[in-house]
C-alpha cells in the first residue's frame, strides 16, 4: 500500500477506534459513497480473502 498514509482513526471492518488505519477504498451504498479505512489486522484479512478468491478461480477446470 505504497503512497498512502497511516492515520489515527476507526477501522470500518472491526470498528476499533483510535488506532492506525489506512484508506482501502470507497464503499457504495444506495448510490452514496464514503471512504473506507482499515487497521493492519483487517488489511491482512482482506489480502487473505482476495488471495483465496483468486486461488479458487485459478483452480477451476478449463472449459
């Protein structure tokens, strides 16, 4: 996550406040959007989820 700054704030995923968080992207709900910040632990969990998703895609049989 180069180029982004860690700031003190609240993690949207675990909802812990007053910790270092980083911008991970916007979230959209009902046509409205807001910035999303996550702590290091939740960023690591997001990386695992994305990696696992792509491993499952790669493991699909060729058609």
